[in-house]
């Protein structure tokens, strides 16, 4: 991709070099084994913390570098461009969701307790929203947090929880007012070693095999009221605010993967021969890749525009939904068509195009399905057009 990205400075470029070296030395040689293990080792979290890679935009007083959010973008881009889906997913949830929620709405004590440990990789964060019966339908969640004295007593279940197996800290979405629908949801910080917190099983998935995903149960789990994040019954609004950031992160990821897949395919088709010529010599190869490159450039320009909007505090949930919809749909298209050029080798997992293909399917589901994105966008469309 050759489009100008003038908002990245020399400081950003130097950090990008640090992240690339970290990936080349400490992730890429081991990622295949981690896909077998089903998780990223805790040692990698700690090493990433030492290099300031986990939560770079947190203020220095909370363990970060005090950098701007473009440093977070660089971590996402480099991990996914290299096909490192395990830490790519795990680190993104840890930093862009869990740490971000705590920094935005946590008390001084909560921020001082958890954020430096998260930035150092000593504490792994997860967020519990989805449930077996509801999926993305957050307002109808059934997990309950009943207020008893100065505690919440929590009962319920969550599923599809990224980092759920290894998490030390969970932001749990639960109903604190069962009669109020989405207005009765609160977010509660739950330490994973509390009695009543059960990590039931690691889930086997189609892709992102090196990123642990768990089903969690809560049975008479007692948590102090002081663990609540922000105001009681304000959790849904908080989730909607931060889901825009998560969806933008997914757009960054998907657009980056599209760019990487096209690069892998151009290199492969230049070398691979069929019927006396390279695959790249065929007009169909060039036309298909030209179309994909043009569409990816468009997605990149829009994604970068959304990044700037987010950093200015102006990104709307509608814009984030559009970015996620466009980029994740395109990611599926690009990987399907690029893999075809690899022939049988495209079906072999030692090739990054194959791993990226199976990893990509999640992006149209996680963080809100594409159908929900279309609902959000269409609601806005029919409200603003007279």
C-alpha cells in the first residue's frame, strides 16, 4: 500500500520498528506451537510489557508511555500484517477494551491498582459480554448481580470470552436491575481468583487458534460494590461508547490483513508457474488483484479517516459501524480470492494465506455481527433522510 499517511511521525516509525523486531524475534518463530497450545504464553505478555507494547497510550502514571493512540494502531497493524492472530486478538482486547474501560470510568484506586499491572503484562484482562442465549443481544443478558449489603452476588454465564482462560481480571457486564432492560446493566471488575468464578473450558474455534477463548460461569460470586466500574446501571451506555473503539480496531485489523494478503499473493504469483508462464502473467490474475487492491485502498482511506476522527473525539458509532462492515466484508472477499491463486498450497496451514483465511471469518461476527452493523447504519439512514 502506497497511500500517504502523514499523521505518522518519525517517533511512530521508530516504535513500528520496535514492534516488528519483537514480532520477528519473539512471536513468529513460536506462533505455530502456540496455535497447538491454544494460548499465548504469559512470558510473552511480560516481554511485551517491558517494551511498552501492551498499553502504550496509557499515561505514564498508569504504566503506559503517554503516547497517542496511533501507537496502539501500530501494534494492531504490525501483528496482523505478520499473521500473528494469537497476540493480535489477545493484546487488542486487553488494551483497547479492558484497559480502555478502566481508564475511562475507573476510580483512582481502580486505575492505580490495575492499569500499571496490565501495562507490564502482569495482569491479563478480559471482558465478559456475550452469553449462550443472547450472543450480541446485550440488553437481554441473563447474568445477574444482586446487591446484598456492600457486595454484589453474581450468578450467570458468559461465552466466547477472549483471554478467558488466562485472565486475571474480567470486566463483567451484568444486570443490576432486572426490570430495566438495557438501562439495568452495570460493569463490574471481577478478579478471576474469587470463589464462585469458574473457567469452565477453553473453546475450540475455526480460527485464531493461538488466542484462548473460554466459557465462564459465576455461582454465588461475591464482589464488593467498590469493584463496580462507573455508575450503577450505566453499563450499556459505557459499552456502546467503547464498542465504537472496538469496531474501529477491527477495521484497522481487517484492512491491514487485506493489504498483507494482496502482498503475499503478488509475490507468490510472480514465482509460481503454470502452463509455461507465471501465474502473474495471466490477465485474470492481474485484473482480480487490481480490483482487490483498489477496494482495499478505499477501505484504508476510510479507516484512516475514522482513526483521525477517533483521535479528535469525533468518531460516531455509525461511522465505526460502517468501517467495521466495509472492512470485514472486504477481508472475507480478499482472502477468498487471493487464496485461490495459491491453488492447493492455499489450503495448507503452513502458508499464511490459509491461516489468515480461517482467522478472517470471526471478524464478521465478533464485536457485533455485520447484520447488527447494518441495523445500526439503516436506523441512522432512515432517521436523517426526510
